[in-house]
C-alpha cells in the first residue's frame, strides 16, 4: 500500500512513518505542506490518506495578513486546513484518516468532517499504536472513530452544524465577519453585506441556536459579545476554505 501522510510537525511525521511502516505492509509518503499534498492527490494514486487538521505555517500566515488588515471575506483564499485533504480524498475515492488531537478549536472541524465529508476514520495523535489500526480499518471499508475523539462529537440528537450555522447565508456571513475580528453591528453588517439593523435583530436568535448546539456557551448578558467570543475561538473553522467552498 501507498499511504500519503500529511503532517507539518517533524516528530509527529516521523512517528507516523515509523508506526505505519512497521505495523502494516505499506510505503508511507510524508508531506509537510497541505498544498503540496493536494497536488500529490491530483497526480498520483494512494491507498489511504492520513491528514492532520491544522497546519501551523498556514495559520501563522493568516494571522500576519489579519494583523496587516489584508483579510477580506471576499478573498479567494483565507485559511487552508485538513478538510481540503479529506475533500480531495473523497473525490478520489481514497480512504482517509483524520489524525488530530482533541483541542477545542478542532471540534467543529471534526464535526464537519463527519457530517459533510463522511470521514470514517479519526485517530488521536497523542496515543501511540492506533494509527496503523485506523488506516487498516478504512482501507478495509470499516469505520474507526477512536473513543478519545468520539467524545468530542455530539450525540445524534444534538443540533447539527448545518442547522446551527449554515441554515442562513446572511447569518453565516455574520459569523465569518466576527471571526475576522469585527465587533460592532455596523462593521459586521458591512462585511456580511447586510444592514446593521439586521445584525442587531439576528444576534439573539443566533445565540439561542448556539447555546442549543453548545450548552457551554452563556445565555446571560447581551448576545453579541458571546457570539464574537465563540467566532474568535473558532476562526479557523468559520474562515476555512473548504467550508466556504461547500457553504459560500
């Protein structure tokens, strides 16, 4: 088997290569940059893909552009993540494993991978010996969601991402405006292409949906600061290029 491993941290990449090469009969091909990995997936055939979720150089590049006020919601590129690799693997009909940790800013990505990209393999980085098992499972057509990551996924009865964030294009644009760092209604409305009054009338219902989705969010006080806080903590998701492609 040829397995494409996309990981930008050297120690983690070496660990993945060693584990896969020793545990299963395969040829791991390790790539640090997701842009290069996407080119690999377009040009070559792999039996499986192991994808990290967030790549520090791309996140740092976005932060530099945001500090320099060079980020606009209409930009062709905002933030690239492992979701692009999972989407490319799906199009190529290549089994994929999301290899990530369970930090809070990765939860929405994991949910999106599950809901929208039908990702059937999720394996934690900080536990040795499970990656090869996950890869073999998806290659065999079986699901492998490690319990350490499953605990970050909501129960089936919980509201979905689609119901919470993607049911209205204008409100999704507001979430993205807040994720860029905008706070007041007029600037949020301008960036989202709606009137400030529309923002003012929408935020209470947006907070209600958010609390239903994530009970850890606060119901107290004015809604806008809580929405801004949540958007800022999850900017990698709201400004993700693959999410924007599927939900413009």
